[in-house]
């Protein structure tokens, strides 16, 4: 019965992910003004963010998303669905109980990984420096600490146009730096698909659908879950 349940959950997650993958389009920058809080914006865009809005509430961050000045690099729901699918394969293979509903994940874990995408202040694309991943020593973007102090890099790619460097469209990127002792190694980088949504308390930049896993590192997330289960938490 446990195996059948895991298979069914995997199928449901895959179907949900495929539906959103098929319809998600990188449409650039939308109308930048939204009348409401950052959480209101997530709630008003359920096709992309209904699961992310649920994670915000499970993490106990609802008031922060309503009132604190916040720049949020918003992952789409697909990244959470992929994470849970991968997590359940991992847990089941090692004899752990699998995640049936999002609330099976402790609030502290949701909060820790959600805060990787959150930054103090209200920053738009124009507020970030240039990054060139082929010339990182010259155009390195900039290192930032996320809401919980996780080292991240944020930069703007200046694309080429008709063979002329740096005169094309500009695109934000966000990167997780897994080892602060080696700040330019092994980044988990993701592009922003649609940016500069101005809410009443901040700015939202929507991450590209190719951001595979919420929290960037699915193995680290799984290790945190197993640690909680081993401790009886």
C-alpha cells in the first residue's frame, strides 16, 4: 500500500508539473504595478504561485510578505513539485516516510529555504550590477546575503545584439553560492523570466521555469528532512 501511494503521488506531481511546463511562457516584464502586498500578488497569480503562497504560510512568513519591505525572487510552483517528487524518491529508497502534503515538511525547513529567495529592501533590475558569466572576473555581479544570511550572487546579463556586445536586452540572474570559502565556484544559477513587479511592500522577480528545485540543492533539502525524522521531530 505504501508503494502504491508513493507511485500515485509521483504521478500526480508529474502531471501537475507537465501542465505548468507546457503553458509557462517567458513573457518578459509585465505591468510593473500591483495594488496589494507581495503575498496578495502571489495569491492573485495562482497558476504560477499557489504552492509558493502555501509555502509562505507554512513557513510562518505571512506577515513578512504582507508588510516588510522585501525583494522576492519568486520560484514557480513547478520547482516545489519537482523538489517533493525527488524528495519522495529519496526518502522511500532509504526507508523513510514520504511527504503526502506540504505540511509534512516542518515549518522551520520551509522557512530556511524560502528565505534564500528573500532580500531586504525593494530592488529593481536597475539596482543590480552587470554580470558576464564568460568574463566573471571583470563583470562579477555582486554578492548578497539573503534574508537568512545565505550567500547569493545577483547580477544583470547585458546581452549582445547583432554582434554588438552588451547592447541587447538585460536579464537578471540569481545564484546560490554553496561554499562561502569558494565564492565563485559551483554556483546554482537561475535566470529571472519576468521582473520588476512593484507591490505595496516591495518588488517581485519571477524565476525562470528551468529553476529545477525549490531551495536549489535537493540533496541538502533531503538531508535536512532525514535529520528531522531521525530526531523524532
